[in-house]
């Protein structure tokens, strides 16, 4: 059983509008794409026969979501094999008819792995990416003296023009003296600025309100400190954090006690997903906590809100999920250089052993994240060359 059609390919043209991933890969000619097809076929050949029919059907689907989900499972299966595990697809569990995707076993140890997707709807993607673009633009703002509290009152239907917004905020903030702003009390006591943009032909205006929070003297002028500190109203990273949390929502007790580590692998198609968003989703989003003493002095601390999947405030939650593997923008042509991260639970019921193929994220006792890179490159793990695939291809020809 094979994935791709046994045909002579003569069409090297880039992916056309409407080409799904499988349609493009099955059609496109050239040595570059021959190598990609060969790897998919090779990985598929090592899948257990009882799982091949389902995976093949989804890989050949016209729906890219089906292709992406099937390739994600194929990727996870191959990674576990490459790390020396024996893999059982959809193992039978006692006491439930539900089955996780994989049971991986090595040296008397077992790990269960479940594959999930964090892909949101097209409408949600568009709306959230417009807001995320605003945030990313504002994080390039040079604000040596103030943090910004931002509330998106109304979101436009088209992207906000970022350069005029940054220029307006720069002029406003440069006219403020951080030593004359007092903290404590109401938000509306802080200096504020209302920004509005009406796009021609757009019946919904962008309306964003900002409040300026003076930075503590010890961090004023420090490079690399992002100006955005507090998000309000619609200003949340719905796409990224919500997608991760949605993928994990029913997995804490889905299979009952497993007696072994349980990993949820989450595939995200988000262009904006980064370590900060994943950390917020798992451990709670960071907030700037301002405490005013009886004598009027203020103290500052960065704390985590009790809204993370694993963080419930005074204790750790969902301890049955030992780790979350986050796989971003997975594509068959780029598996040799795409690095993904496995986030480990700080206090799991069953700790997962280090899985050296992936970058590890560990929360330290001081609340800081520690990242440990794998000892070998991804191309090396998969037995691929560097670079791989060999040959040149236009970026527009990637497909999907």
C-alpha cells in the first residue's frame, strides 16, 4: 500500500489557488518533491498495517485539515521510532472504549501519546491575527519609561495601520513624566490615550484605549522589556492560548488512570504562536502586580494568573497530563529543520523521561522557563541530509 499515485509527473508549477496539500504533492514534479514523497512513503511503510488504511485515506483527502492531522500522527509515530520506542497504534485500555493514539514502550517503560489539533476557524484566525498584529507592532515601540495597559474597544474589519499608531503613542509617551504619575487606586487615574482609526469603506472603526504605567526606576531604559503589560477587553491572545487550551480541554481524565506518563501532542497552524503564548496557556498569563503600602509606596512583581491549564493558583492542576508537545506549522518539506518543544508538567502524576528529539521546556523553582535543546539536529534524527530536500524550489511552490 502506497500514498502517492504511480504516475509520471511533468508539472513543476507552483501550487495554484485551491490546490490542497495532497493534490499538490501528488502532482508536482521535480527531484525536490520526489524526496518529500519518498520520506512520506518511508514513514508510512513503518506504520502498523491496522492503522495504514485510515492514515492513507486522510492523507489523500481533499480537506487539508485531514491531511495535516494524518501527517501529524505519522510524524509522531516516526519520532517515537527514531528515539528507540516500540509503538502500538490505538492501544486497548481497561475500563474504557476510548483509545489514545499511541503507546510507546522501551526498556520496560511506557508512554501514552495523544495527537490533537489547535487549529481555529477561519473567522477566528482572521480576527485574532489582526489583534495579534497590533500587539506585535506595539512590542517594537521604544517605551523606556512606561508600560502600556491596552484595551481594544472595537476591532476593525481590516488590519490596523501600525506605523501611525506607534508614532502617535511615541509622541504621547514622550510628553509624560514617569515621576509625576502615582500608582494605586483606579485605572482611570493613570494617563490615558484614545486612538481611533476609520478605514475608508469600513463601517467598523478601530478604537483602542491605552493607559501609561510608569516603569520601576530599576528597569527604566532597559532594552528588551516589552511595553505591553496588561491586556483588557477584547485584547487577549484568543487564537494561540485559546487554541492550545481547547485542544487540551478534555484530556486531563479522558482515559482514566493510565499508570504511565501521558503526553498530549498539539499541532498548531497559527503563524503567531510563540513560547510566550504557550507558557501563558499552560502556566497562566503574566500580569504586572502593583501593591501600594499604607505609606503610599508601591512595589511591583510579575505574577501568573490562575488561568493556565496546569496552574490553578495555589496548586498544580491536570497532573495526569505529564507533558504537552507543541508542534507548529508542521510541513512535510521542512521536517529536517523544524524544531518543536515539549513542555513538561512541574508536578505530574507520572514524570515523562527526557525525549531527546525535542526541545524541552521546564519551569524552574524561581518561575523562569528553562529550555534545553536536543543533542542532535532534526535532519540527523530522521537520517536526512543537511540541507534537505536537495534542490531549489520557489517559496510559492510549497503548497497547502
